């Protein structure tokens, strides 16, 4: 299937620098539907060069346009760090895993396989884990760490902003019972799919990690617990905590630190 790509140019009003936003449709064989994404390429993009890629996931009830419409200036970070940004649609409440209860929800397969393959096939990328990072906010923070922990052969770096890194305290929220089954009947689904229980998949320096959460965020204690567990297991990571809540003002700032971290990771290779 030939990909649909719509091109939009965004210009800095104070310079001649431009980034290009392509809206693409990717057919997911796993879910038997087309899924949209925005791909941002820097102003010096050329098929003759290879660029690292950061996959940027949205949160619960959001969509693939959120990062460009609600986080002012995020698209221009592609120019600042000379990389490609990919912002896929993750559904209203998928949590970015393959649901054990609903076979139509297979976003882990989509992101880790189908989307990465599409991007590498249609854009000039560094097609290796050394050239790929993934991060996201809230539900997307869970999704980014979940996918990266489980697919370290695909992603070399991962991050989370206000991530739902332990949803065990929230067993009746955010469509999770529909995806995992009730906690009372299917506790193993909950235990096996929450980030804080997946740190055993990591070894020191197997992933470059950055975790960020505001002190007024309702996920703050879960993020702090993840930080402590990683530290106890000698897993190197950056942990950022500062005043802030679960909102776009925080994420608009947080994404700048995340992409700086990834840019430095890419610079090692």
C-alpha cells in the first residue's frame, strides 16, 4: 500500500529556518486499520543523510496531533537537535500494549514493529537502536517505557514525562479494566504489564533512561518509587523532579529536557 503523506510547512517568523510536518497513514496488519501519525523532519533533511528518530507518544484521551497543537514549539526541536520526530496515534485509551482481553488493541506490536518499519522505509533514518529513542506523557510515558523495556533491540533510549509507571493503585481508572480484565479476576495481567514490575528486564546501561514528573502530579509517588527501584538495581538513569502538575505547561517544558537527553545519546555514536 502506497503511504499517504500530506505536507505542511511551519516557519519561524524570525528566521528562514523551516521544519516540515508530514501527516502519514500507516496500515496496521495487527489491528487491520490505518493509523495516522505526524512526522517532523528538520530543515536540513535530505535523503543523502541519515537522521536519528524520536518517537513521541500522547496521553490518555489524546491523539497524534497533541504534541504539535498543545505543546507550543515542540516541532521546532527537530531543527534544534537535527533529528526526526514521529508522533503516532495511540488511540483514546490503549496504554500502548497488546491487550490480553481485547485482540483489536495491539499498539505494542504497532509501535515496535509496524511503525518503526514504516518510518525506516519511507524516511532517511539511522535504522538501528543507536538511532532510536521513545518517550511520551502520562499514558504515553507508560507506553514509551513499556515498549522500550520489552524491545531493547529496537530502542536505545527511552523516557517518560508524568508517566503512569505503576497503575496498580488505579485499578478502576482510564479504561484499564477493559484492557486487562478486572484486577480481582486477572491480577496477573495487571502485575505483568505495569512498568514498575518490568525493571528486571533491564541491565546496567542496556537503555539510556530519563524520567520526569512534577511534584504536584498524581503520578509523582509512583515515579519516585520507580526511580528508587532503578537506583537500588544499579540501573543508571536521569530523574527530574520539579514543581509542576499533570498538564501541558509541564510537558511543554519537559519535552525540551527529554530531547536534549536523546540528542546527547545519539551523539555518542
